[in-house]
C-alpha cells in the first residue's frame, strides 16, 4: 500500500519549516492540506510558499481554484489521492503538510463518494437563491432531505448549495449517499502533529506572523482580489482568517487597529480548534517543536523515510 507522511499542527507552529528541513535530506514531495492555499492570488494571508520555496521541493494542491469557486473536503480527498499516487509513482514519499483538520479527518476516515461539482447546475441554484432567497432554498432542502436540512443552517450557503446540487445531479439525497459508504484514501498515513507546549509563545508567533502579513501587503492583496474577481463575503475564500477581517476593513466596518486585533484573536481561536481536533486523533504522533531531530526519533517516521533517502 502507498505510504504517506502527514505533518500537521496548529497555525504558526512551524509545519512548513519542518517540511522544508525534511525535503532537504529526503526524496519527498509536498501535498498541501490547506483550505485557503488552494485559491489563486491568495498568497500573503494564506502563508503560501513563495516561488523560491516552491523551487526547493515539488508542491501540490496550491493555486488550483479561483476564489469564486468553493473547494470542499470531498474535492480535497479526490485531489490528494491523485497527488499521492503521482508522487509515489515517481519513487518519492508524499508528505502532506497543513492544518485544515476537516480535510485530514476526511482523508483518514473516508468521505461519501459524491458527484463532482457541476458549474451549470451550481449556477442555476445560485440564481434561485439570489431571486428567492437562501431561506427559500433551505425550505426546499427540508422537503427533500430533512436530515441534511436539520444540520445545515440557512446561512451556510456553501453546504446548502452542495446538498441541493447533489440531489439535482443524482436524484438521491445527500443523506442517502453519505449512508452508502465512504471513499477511502487508499494509502497508509503516518501522522505527526507539532503541539507547542507554550500557548503564550504560539500566540506571540501568531501576532508576529500576522503583522508581517500586514507589512507585506495583505490589505492590498484583498483589494486586488476584489478588483479581479466577482467576490462576496459569503464565499469560503473570503471567510478565511485575515481575509474576512481585511474585507470588513475595506468595507469601512472596522478601523485598521480593530481589524488587526480581530484577525489575531480569530487566528488564536483557529489554533485552539486545531488543538481540539488533534487531541481527538488517537493515532497521531506528537512532537512539541518543529524539530527535524524530534521528527526522526519517531520510529514509524524513520522507517518510511529510510526508503525516501
């Protein structure tokens, strides 16, 4: 069976730095596990690897969607499977790097085998929502699939749209398809999480990193995105931490200092949720720092890396 290494952890914990240290010594390629780095032109606020970093080691699942085109956990599982197989076919070790825990859970535990998105049907559903309202669409879902409607809020446009799209494509409800079985990863995952012992230090790193993003032009990046794409604040891309607050600043809803403070607080809250996810992942090996030495001391990791040296 194909083997893959996972390096995860809370935001700003040093996942990418550890992956690059690994790539400097071993024959690996990186598969991004980041729900925002998939979007084109979203570089600064996602801490996307720059061109120099991407030149150090092949990367996958970066810049594969426009910010106007929502990306789902199912999309990720399909794309990650293809990327893992391609890396393995070249005799290299796939290293999955990132902190989108929902994606990792879907990859580990499987996800319902649903149809791929259909742009025409998606557009038709959006037209209905725009003319009749999202509550109208939610009422339609309740009549079709009351179980899904009970867990999907009328305000959750992405999931509501997807549930209706699945029904239009297949004639079956999302609930029924999810009950039929799961799409597996088809690979053996060795998972490692960086779990910093000091929350205070992690919070400091989060603040420093966000200030650096602001210095490098995060607000200007969001301005350029708004000029280039037909964006709105309900899109998943614009709900990403940092982008959401920059959008509110550009709309005049927040002052700069309040925007900065809210973004840092939101990032800390994200890290807290990531810690919660990771504590529930029983098979994940944990290290306290983004240290290559600490990583290599984990026997299962050392065993698969020997083959990639």
